[in-house]
C-alpha cells in the first residue's frame, strides 16, 4: 500500500461527498445488502447499495428473510452505525484510508463466510503491506465496529423484551415473574416466600482486574450512543430523526478522536471512579426499581404476603436482601498499590456519591410534595418533623411536607459534610445536626411515606420517595460493602514478625500446623496485645495493620456495612483463618476473648477462606469443619448472625486442573461444605469467584446459579462481577436491570425449587462425572504442565507479555517478575492466563480435556452394548442434570468462539518448528475430538444449535475479529523481531488489537 493513507492524509478533504459515500466500514456485517431496507436507506444512493452487494448472501430467500424479520431492527442498527463509522473514517483519515479499511473488510467477510482461501491469502497480503499508521487506523476502525455492534445488540435485547411484554407473552425464563409463577405452581406458600426474603442476602461484588481494557472516556461516549440509538425506536418527526442522527454522528466522531489506550497504568483511584460510574447509570435507580417490581409481582401472585390486606398490591415490603459489594480499594492480593489510603478513598468516594444522590432526590421531592394542610391532613409525626425543620418561611407555613423535606435536606447536607468533607451541591436553608446513621435518615423518610399513605397520598408514596426509601435500605451511607483480601502468606509473615518482636516465638512460620494453632489460640484467649508501641516493624507489617485500623475507623464513620468481610486467598490450613482473627484483635476489631463465657470473642470482620486450587477445594470441608469445632468459635458464628461465608475460586482451579475437573471439584466441595454446615446448624453462604470467561467460571448467570448442587444456595449467594464484563452487563441501564433480575430469579428458583437439581439417576451421574474428571485432569495436566516446552510455546504464541505491558489495571499481571529464565505457568495469574488464550482465539481453558475424557470413558466399555449404555447415560445427564447441561452449554459457546485457522497464525510465532507442530497438533486434535464427543452426547453437530441468537452474534463478529487477529500476529512479529521494538506505533498497534479482540469476544476476562 502507498503511504497516502497514513496519518497526514487526514488533513485532506475527502473527494467524495457524504451522500455519495459507498456503504461504509463494516456496515453490511449482518445484512445482505440486496434484501434489507435500513433506517438511513431513504437517503442512500444506488451507488452505495451497489458497493455493498459483494457481501450479499446468495442463499438468502424471501421465506428465510421473513422468518428472521424479528432481527431486522438489529441488522438495520448495525448497518446504520457502521455507515456512521465509515463516514467518520473517510472524513477524519481521508479517502485512501477509508478504501484500505473497506477493502480489508470485504475481503475478511469473503474469507470468513465463503471459506475462500484466495481471499485469505489476499487478506494476508493486504495486512502485511500496511504502514504503521495505516495499521493503527484499520485496528481502530474494526475495534470501534465491535463496540458499536455490542451497543446495537444490547438495544435489540431491550427491544425484544419489550415486544414480548407488549404482546402479552408468557414470562421468560430468568424473569422474576417466571420464577414466582414456578414457585407458586410448586406449592410454595406466601409465608415461606416472605421468610425467604427476610433471611436472604444476594450480593454482586464488583472487582477490578488486569484485563479491564476500556477507558472511562470511551465508556461514557458509548453510553451516550446507546441512549441516542434507543431513541430511534420512538416515533420521531423528520427533524427529530435528523437531529438524532447528527448527535450520533458527533458521538462517533468523539470516539474516533478519543485516545483508545491509556498513557499510564490505571491507579486504584481510577478503578474506583470507573466502578462508581455504573452506580450512576444503573444501580442507584435500577435496584430500587427492581425491588418495587418484585414487591408488586409477589403481592399479585401471593396476596397473603401483603402486610396491609386492604392496601394495593404494591404494599408488600421486602427487607433489603439485595446489596452491592466491591473489592476495589480493599483487594491487596498481589497489588501493592492497595493500602489503607486507597481503602479510605474508596469508602469516601462511595459515600460522597450516594449522599449527593440522596440530596438530589430529597431536593426534587421538596418540589414535588407541595401538599397544603389546607387541602389535606398530615400525620402528627410528619407535623413534628416539619416543626423541627429550620425552614420558617411564611410562604411554606401550610406546606408541612416541604418543610419536613427541607429539614431532612439540611440534616443530610450536614451529614455529607461531616463524613466526606464535601459540602452539599445546594446550600441548606440553615445549619442542622447530622444524622447519626442511615437508619435515622431512613426513619425520617418513612415518616413522610406513612403520612402520605394515611392521607390519600398512596399514589405519591409509591413513586420517587418509595424508591428513595429502598435505596437507603440497600445503600446506606456507604453505597457498597468493601471486602478486604490478602494472600495467606502475607498474614503468616506478619504474625511471624509480631511473635518474634514480642518474644513469644522466634520463627512462627517454621512451626508445625498444630503448634501454630496452639500459639494463635493462646493469644486469642487473653486480652493482652502483641504489638509493641515503640517497636519499629517492617513496612509490610505496618501496612497490613494500617489497613485494619482504617477499616475500624471507616466502620465508625460510615456504618458497619462499609467493611464486613476479610477474604484470605490461598487458604490451605486452619491457621490461615485464625491468623486473621488475631490480626483483627491487634487492630481493635475483635472484642472479648475466645472461649470466654462472659465476654466472648466478637470480630467485626467475618474471616472468609478462599479455596482456589484443586487440592484446596478437596480440603475445604475438612478445614471448615475444624474451624467450626474450634473451642469458643460458636460465639464468633453467633456474632455474625449464625452465618459463615466460604469463597470458591474458579480461575485458579481451572488453571490448575482444567475446565472439567475444576467444575467438578467445585461441585463436590459445595456438597461437602453443605454437609459440614448442616451437621452443626450453621448457615452457609457461598461466594462464587466467577470470571468473565467460561474457563474462569463465566457464562450465563441464570443457568450457573440453577446448576448449583442441591442445598448450596438457600437464599444466600455472593458472586463477583469482573473486568470488562461489568461494562457488558451494566453499562446499559435496562440490560443491567435485567442482569440483576436474573440473579434474583435464579436464586429464588435454586432455593425454593430444589428438586430440579436432583435427577433420579444422580448417584450414577456423579460416578460418571468423577470418571470424566479424572481422565480430563490427566489430559489437561499432560499438556500444560508435563509437555516439555509448553511454557515456551504459550509465551511465544499468545500476547501474554504484551498484556502485562498494557496499562490495563492497577494490579500486575503476574505474581512474579516475567523473567524468561524463571517463567512458570504456576506463577501466572489465572486472569491474564485465560485472557491470553482468548486473544489467540483458542480459549483453551474453557474446553481442553473434555474430548479425551469422554473418548477414554467410552473406549473402556467392554462391548457394544456397554458402549451404547454409556452414551445413553451421558445423554440422560445432559437432558436431566442442570449441572452437566450447563457445563456443556458453556463449553459449546467457547468452542463456537474458537478458531483454529486464526490460532494457527499465532502458532507461527513459536520459533521452534518441532515444538510448534507437536503442541498445536495436540490442541487441534483435542478440539476436534471435543466437538465430536459433544455432538455424540447432544445430537447437535452445529455449534450453538440450541441458541441461534448467540450463534448469529458470534458469526457476525468473526469477519471483523479476523483482521484484528491477523494484524495482531503481524505486529507481534515486528515487535519481537527487535526491528520495531522501540517504535511506539507498533506497541500501540498491539495494544489496540488486544483492546479490539477483547471487545469483540465480550467475555474475554
């Protein structure tokens, strides 16, 4: 290619007018141009339509088009946004750059859809001839198309749900209405349901991870594009539609002119701000709205749950069972940037956000609730609240609700200033005393609600102020509970230093487990502290104690819910848990002494083990049994409301033992834990450390919860929402509300419809699953940990080292420095491990070993009859056992996203031909075998045959992911050769492709 498409060309004016521009970048991704009339087609020229014809699908027939008409708006949206992007490329970069992008697009479509080898070779030539500047323009174009296609898909999901609702269709699985109908049909009473919600706790926990690739500036622009696109479903005048199009064009231009990559690595405070943006767009209004809808649905299906039988259906009031959690600012595992200061920043910013939101809501309510005492009475409590208000204006003398709300605002403003140091956005009419806690604030708001309901204002009580009351119950003054997390080795080192300085034990770390417990328990049984006021401790010890001291201060400032949990990564022994109890004592967070009858131990933070590796999962039940049997620990359980939480790690267990074994060991660990807790009558809450990829426990949340073993949910569940998955789930308010709804619906069904998880052949199924797991474990470990050179193959054929270099998050990508001589798979964090396999389109952690396991099982059948029986059992498993069917469904999705042809290009990056050939051949053979065995079990030979919508989505993306992957390989070659290693444009190009592929896959982290 010539250099005309390089960056300087962008200053030239395009030679073709906008009206005559060909159908633009990736605009025909989902649409045969000859069959679809798009929204902007009224202004499209014949020339534009003609250019799009090469992408037409010849096999498309009129009946087929009619059958898929429900997806017509999606195809129109994708074409429309693609056209805007193409116009932007032409305008910003010039004609030559546009033509390069368009040629690559058409060639990639032909290569992918028609399996045209000549097109593939042409694509290679095109990409290799790109200059550095051209390369970055092409990468950005394809990346932004993926972003825009994601927005269009989200909008279409919202559109289809609305169509179903308007048509009066039966409630869809995953909806609250569907769950309540199923529960009602199963004979569950309203009393049982109310008890369930009184005791339930459902908590999504937002986390920051090294694969979070999106900049906040990009996310903000894309949220606006989503909002504008949704407007186009409403009736519009021609002028309104033109104005909407102009705004969308402006936002697309904003995207193009905004730097996609960060110049510096994210700081923890940036991650805090990123997470808070989802509260503004989704959670603050979405969660109260969801709870209101749930109350209405419950009252309609179970009228007996109404507290006031004469009241309307919406009067069923639920406890705040749904809350939010966060690791951002408190997760120190492998991240030295998280300190006591970042914990304080997280709590302060969270509190400032929710208090300012409350202030805005109260201000608006003051304008809305203009009722006069001359028109309607008010309750004595409301009148007392009005009299206590600092507002004495004669103009509002007969408006008690306004006066009361002005008083509430004044107290809330004082609270905001006291706890965050921030003044209210609007000055109160006078100074007032701050609220002692969120409960006091909520009580005043409830006085207003009760007065409205008692004096013909029920319609008013069910609107904004009811949502405010629900928000107060959910978010308090803290917004979200911040978990603290640290690896067990650090705790051991701190305890070792404390013991040595106090003269208790010179080398605690070298002791046996029994001796460690003896020393720890002895300290917990006496009030004396270990820490010495004048001793100079190491930086690590000072830091660990400082964050606990900060947690104590924050609980006093914002309420106990701001920090309730302490998670111990790599829990391997009982002493790992007891050490953190002792550290709490040293920080003033454990009152009393262990075993005392008069003053029993009462730790403020629940100590939560995180079991991660296969071995740790197998030991989990034994460790927890020992903990529950500790003398005096019953008082600790009682202090925490009779509950104990256990966290299960999906990522490390997968990296350790592979997809199949990880899922099976998690399943068994959960059942074993239930038995231990039930025997001691302690309520178990499981915390699922699920990631975005299937290899890290990802996949549809609804099916994941329903596939949990019987008795493991019981209304208690916490689960992580990680990396860029947070954006895909919650950037769109309606999509976010739907995702939250599915979590509640699934928890309801898994808790109150337990029989669905227990097929009659369960014992047989579990025995077969154990056999499959054993064989899959051998196959996976043989490849990853026992194949000579596999480590070198992985580092060569994936962008793992470049990912570590990308400014993705505040936490390093590896637990150890990436020294080539010391590289070990064991030392890699599981998150970039999975992310890297996604980039090279193998997604190996989500399927490897399954095919070999099934084949080995069937090969062991002694005769044809036994072979057929084994196949029949596997088929019954997938039809009647939610655990197995969900496992295979998730694997099917991963296999559909895998592309061996693209992966083979990455294999060429391995310079050792023998190693390259042997490893890739094994991976390829296992992929084909896995597909064959999956087809044998399910009877479906096409990927995602039972999920055509997802299949369509993935297929549409491939033609635009392919160029990004091919470009990434080419750029990696240039970068690693050393010739262009110092060229910032090459490094930027690699990072842009990483960003683009992650956006296209949507669940790469």
